C-alpha cells in the first residue's frame, strides 16, 4: 500500500479540496492582479492626461485668456465663432459674452438662467460663487483692454476627472456583480464538493447496514480510490475478517459438537454391550435375587443413558453451541403431539393421566420445537422417575391477562424428598437454560404433596 | 418370515441382536460393513443400519439404498443421539433408534415399519375384528360377515392400522386422511369416527377398538 501513497494523494479528497481552495485563492489573486494591471494600464494611459489635469485646467484658463486677448473685431459673429471652435474641443463647455455695459450678448450651450443685464454686484456674486466651484469657470476680458466686456467659459469639473474614477462610476456595479458571482460560484463548488462527500458517506452507511442471510454485512463495491474508497476497502477487509472468524467459530463449534457426539457415542456403545449381556443373562434361569440384580442393572443403564444425554446437552448449552432454530409453531398442538409419545409410558406405570389442553388466544409461539420438546421430555422424565409414588400426571393450559402457560402437575413427594433424585438437577438446569433461551419463563412450586411446573409466555400487552 | 439385513460393526452387539431377532423368528443377515450390501439387499424386507461404520458411514449407505429402492424400510440404530444426527438420519430413514435400546423396542419398531410398508400381509386380529391389512378387508369374526366401509371410513381405519398402538391427535388424523390442514373446531373428523365406530364396534357407546385418549386424540391398540 505504501508505495501507492504518492499516487493515492492525487486521488484523495484532500487533494481535491486543496485544489478548490487553491483555485479560489488564485482566482482572487489573479483577479487582483488583473484589476491591478488594468488599473495600472488605465492610469498609465490616463496619466498623461491626468498628469496634465492641473495643467489642463490651468491650460484651459491660460488659453482662454490668451485667445480672448487676441480676438479682433468684437462682433457677435466673431465671438460666436470663437465659442464654436471651443465647443468642438469641449463639447460640454458652456460659453457666453457679457459686453462692457453689462449686457448678455452671445451665448453657446448655456443651460442656466442668466440675467440679460449684469450689474456689478451680480458680477461679483457670480465670480464669488464660481471660484473653485463646479462648473470650472474662466472669465477673460476680450481684447487687449478691459473695454470690450468679458467672455465666460464654463466646463463641468468631471471633464477633468481622472479616467479610473470615470470607469469606476460607469462599471462599478458590474464589478460588484462580478465579485458576487465569483463568491457564489465558489460557494456552489464547495457545496457540491461536500454534498458529494455526504452523499457517498450516507450511501456507505446504508451499504454497511445491509446484512447477508447469515447476518454478516456484505462487501461494498469500491468505485473511487480516495479516503472514502479507502474506508470502504477497510470495511470490506473487516467483512472478510468477520466472515473468516465466523467461519472459524462455526468450525470450532462443529468440532466441539462432533467431539461431544463422539464421546457420547463411545460411552453408549459399551453401555449397549452391558445391556446386551444383561439381556442375555436375563434369559437364563435366574434366582429371584439374580432377576432383581438384572432389573437394577437395566434401571442403571437407562439412568446412565439419560445422564449422558443430559450432560451432552448441558455442555453444548453452556457453550452456546446447541443448535437453536426458532420458528412459529402452534404450541398447543405441539404439546398434544408430545403427549402422544409420553401417554403410553405413564399409562404403563399406572398413572392417572389428566390432560386438558385448551387453545390460547395466540397459539403461535416463536420457539424451537426441538428445545420445547426437550423441556417437556425432561420434566416428564423427572415426573416418571421422582414422582412415581403420586401416580398422577396433569398437563393443562392456563390463560391469564398476563400470560399463557402450560402446567405440569404431579402428586409426588416434592423436590426436597428426592433423596435419589440427583439426576434431576441437570435435567432441570437444561429446562432452565432452554426455557430462558426461548424467551419463556417458568416456575416450580414443590411441596410434600406434589410439584407444579408452569411454562409461561408473557402476553404482549401492547397488542 | 421377514428377512432383516442388519449392518453393525460392533461384534458383541451384532451377535446379540442377530441372536435375539433370530430367536424371535426373523431371518437375519448380519454384515459388518456396507461392502457386500448389493448381494443381500435384494432379498431384504427391512434394513437395520448402524451409523458409525468402517468405510462408508450408515447415512451414506442408507441414502444409497433409498435411492435404489424407496419401498425398502430403513431403521437407523445408532449410539449417536445428537439432534443433528437424528435429523440427518430421519431425512431418508424411516426410524431412528438410539443405543442402548431394549430389544423389545427394536422389534416393536420393526413391526411398525413392516406394517407401514405393507410387507406384512398378516391378518390382524383386533378384538372381534379380523383385518386383512393389504387389501383392508374387515371381517367380523363373530358373524364372519365382511364389514363394508365407505371411502373415508376405509382410509381412517387404514390410517389407524398403519399407526397401530400410536396415539393420534385430531390434527394428525385429519391431515393424514383428508390431506388438508385441520381447522380448530372442525367436527368432520368426530362425525366420521362416530360412523366408523357404529360399523366396527360392538357397542359404539363404549368403543373398544378406537379408543379415545382424553385430551389428546384416538388410538387403535393391538
């Protein structure tokens, strides 16, 4: 993996993100640069003019004075001609001529209201107002002396503005809009980038939650080789490991089961041989004592058989390797079918058998039939062995508001008096483990006059 | 006389079972492995098979036998008592008996299988009835009259005979005879059992042949 790192970096999300940031930064930089260049260029080109800015204004003033001095023949025509020539140079300029006696003679491009006769006080006011104001105003006497009145030139100040300011005033909103567009563009890019990541993460989360039939997660198809891709790969790796470990565990379980099964087989084979011999002996002509001994042997063989079975089941249950396959079954029917095999056994022993199995509200219980069968078997086995004196077996159903239950009742001498009932312990331990394993409950009430065992399923009150 | 093919590798157990079954009137061929099975299989009425065998195990042998002849009943006789083993065995075999077993139980189970496969053309004597199990003819021994049964009564009695001595629940009977799943509260079965009793029982109010097992179901006991 390590030698792939440099290549990997190029495909990583980090690289992409950095690329976006870099582009964002460089675009601002480039934009600054371009604007700066642009501004520089404009100021450069404008500089010649704008450097002359002051000069220009003073130039205009000087030229206005100069040309006014050299005007000959002070007629309306010549003055107007003079004005026209200036108007061509400065289209925005307004000009007028006030003669010696204060009359407004000719005017060009004048927008404002001017009095037709200029008094000295108005003239003074006019000069005062215009000094340093807007428009830029130049007043010059016509001709060599001051006897021919004066001509006034008015030029709006913005004509002399630096070019950049004009551009800003003209394109300012456009630039502002551009900036907003660029900012929005980057917000969009970032949004798409993170949304892409989020989408993939959510997809990954969903994919991680999918389970195979065996309850294990399924491997994910890795599309990209970035960080998320790496995460997916790690996940896949984990799935493989999990599968392997599960497989190993199953194998171990199987081995264990195999071992216990073999052990039980190996124990039972000699037991069968003993029984064979005992049976053969029983066929001989035996004394009463001999017959009793054979009978005792028979009983012991059956007991040992039961104990081996219980020991095996208990070991498997404790190691949680006892196969558990719950399914929904009709338990009342199941219990009845269980009774068909046990009935003849109790009948043979001369038991009074009282069976009353009524349907529950909900007969379908989610249980492993083999387990429930085993629970019943162990309980009946105990009744047969340790409550034989009562000669009674009752199997009933009970429904209350809180639970449905099977009740198994005997009139034996109770659990405490079972002096020779040591085998009952493991049998009931198995009942306990299995009942709890199937999420059922059970309780046992035992007195000298009998034992009652209840196997209960709590009702789902929310239904 | 029934011919039993018995495969068991444990000599002591093999000798004992062979001797006992022979004493009871069966013809037993005992093999210690499944090697020469083909020679004897044709002549067998039933196969008793151990699981742990040298070479091919009992499960494989049993499956092979069933593949060739479905009509040959197989009883697995094994010291393997784990549920998985029983389930695997019962996938193909007809019965699974665990060691240590009592020879009486073995014989009882063999008889059930032989009857189920109708290898047995014995005439069953059930109280006052004589039943030819193959063609299911029912004869009243007291009068020597043949009792005529309708279709459903016939199948019902046949089902009882095939499961002789077994207690059968209402559900098992209904599903076995009608082939449909039993609906709680359905009276059809009870009605048919009443008709059947009227025909075959001496006193239908006190049935002797079809016994009612209170709380569980019915039984026909030999």
